[in-house]
């Protein structure tokens, strides 16, 4: 359970976060605790924690603080007047949904593409964080399409926190969207996070390119976020709005009375579950729900301009950790080995990082194949391609695919025959009556005329490699061997 949340349920007399108040269309500003108190948002935070590569303290600083800062600067704003997120709090819900989905999707990639497995493992946490930040903040430009009116004050969504009741309507804006979006992103990501990820300049550069609005130039970040948006059912163009229109907002009440739980004293990480374990339907369009686990999470860094101005608690007792100390802690986390005799003191994420370095070669091959197909490193349906589409199956030429993999990874610890045998044992290719390799004719032109050569390879179901509806058409070069 989050520490900032746990503190509110430690006693029955504790004041719960105030519900969302709407009087004649005016909304009362709320602090981060209240905004993140709904069942869906608590579940999203749990899922982000479950899929993070960090220890508790670093997760709180790099990820949770970004979510809290975003929450207080967007409050209960809707996304726009077209999507299912056109409701109070829709913008924040959308950001969390896409962030959770993107972080999960990132587990299927070996980044950067083509790098040595050791290098990919060393950069894993940085890539996952870049994907998280990009996904959480990917739609900030939509805020420019909102006309916000504040009673006796000024509020710039994404940049400041309202200090008076507010209301909103949609309208087309002439503001330089990309410039404002970049400013928002740099304000919301904690400075220790920027300092840390700057250790990998190519990752930081890609993240800044994406957050500045040049998404199409951000390569893999853009691809993963777009994939996550699609799985969340979000329309691609939700900033092109029509004439100004008032937002009809129904009454919304935030959950106020979670069950009182006991906390085991003297153990920082042994705490009660954050969410109900029987509520696992996060989003039908997203990936399978992860089983909730216990965690202790607290906001460990304050940003003066993004403080929870309406909070009733004293957060001055929090002791921020210096940036240098945080980086030192991270170094220790990423380089430490997992003690074999004391598993109880090792977090699941630290164990995952250690296991990632010893991933079986056939799994590395599979991850490389998916990544190479998606990023274009392996071409599809060309004359010289190793990959062709046949009847909604992916034809993968063998043994050429294994030699191509070895040319990328430069790993001499295993030979081609062993890798091929181990890959076949995964049973991810189509096999019938013990036959797993199929032969096709590849002609010298796409009309399937003239001379041809025979190609042997595996037939893999397209949904194992491509997203639903994203499989290319059949190749014009191949024909079944007669």
C-alpha cells in the first residue's frame, strides 16, 4: 500500500480525501491524495509498481512523483469532447491507462535494438522509464483545446495548480502546442529522474524529441505508445476539435471509506494490499491483469511549484534524498547481485533484473525476432527478405534467421544447431504430424513467373508477432511447393 495512502487509513478518525465537488459546474481543486484515491487509479498505481524495474524508493521518486505532479496540474479535466474519456478525470485516467499498457508492452522488447544482451540489460531501467514518461505525458497537447475558467485566479493546466474553483469548455486554441507541451513535460518529470537518465544521452535525446511533439521522429518510443493507445481504444486524432462546446459533466464521487488495515511495525515493505484482489478487470483492451502485490510507496521529493496546495496534511516532514545519493543508490541497485540464501530481502523487480541477464538464448532470439520485425530491421515481403506473410502466417526462413541473429548478438557460447533445437522446443511455430519446417518456392518476380528457388522455414501464427489487424498482406514472391 502507498505510504501516503496508508497514513490516511491508519486510524478510523483520520479524515478521508474530500469527494469531488461540483456546484453549478464549478469544480473544487483537490490534492494528489484525493485525486488518486479512486479504485481505478489505485489499481493503475499498483500495476505501475508491479511492472517497474526499480526498488521502492526509486519508484516513488522517478515514477510516483511524476504521476502526483500530473494529477494536481490536470485535476479532473476531461480528455476531449469525442472520446470515452470525455468525463471528469478522463485526462488523468487516459494517461494512467496508456502508461500502464506501455510499460507492460515494453517488457516484450530488447532495447536498444541490435545491441549486445549485456548492454540491453544495463539500459533496461532507463528505457522502461523513458517509455513510462513518454506514455504518461504523451497527450499533453490536448490540454490546449480546453478553455479553463477559474474563480478569482489563473490556472494553466499542466503547468500550475488551481487555487480556486474552476470550470472548463472545449475550444480550438492558437497556442504553440508543441512548445507548451515540452515545457509541461520538463516541469512534471522530477529533476533527479532527468539527471539519472542523462547517463544514457541517446535515451534522453529520444525522450525529449518525443515530448517536444516530434513523435514520428522518436522511433521505438512512438511505436510503443501508439500500440498502447490502440490497445486502450483511444482515437488517434483527439485534438482537432470543432466549435467551442460546454462540457456536460455528471456528478462524480470519489471513494471515501476504504477498509481499515493493520500495518506490521518494523518492516518497511510488509504492508497491506493497495487494491481489492477480486477486481481484476482493468481494461478489456489491455493485457492480462497482474496479480496485486503488497508495496510501500511514498512521495519522496517535493517540487515547490507543484506542491499539493489544497492538502490538509503536513508534507514538510518528508526528507528528500539528494540527487547524488539517489544516483548512488541506483548504481548499487543495478549492479548488486541477488543473494541466493536470502530471497526474502530481495524485491521481485531486483530478481527480475538478475534473471534477465541469464535469459535462455532461444528466448533472446524470439525477442529479437519480434523487435526486428516491428522496427523494420527485418524486412517483410521483399525479394531478399527472411520474413514473408503467407495466409496470415509468418514464414521465417531457416537457417538464415539464426545466422542473422548471431551476426547481431555476436555470442559464441551456443551454436546454430543448439539454438535451432531449443527454439523449436518453445513450440511457437506451426507443426503438424511432427513436421515443423515447410518449403516454399520463391520466384524471380512478384508475378510468380519464371525461375524459382526453394526456401525452407517455419510458419508462425501472425498474432504472435503482430498486433491484431496489423499483419501485412501475403507476399507476392512465394508460392507453395508443388
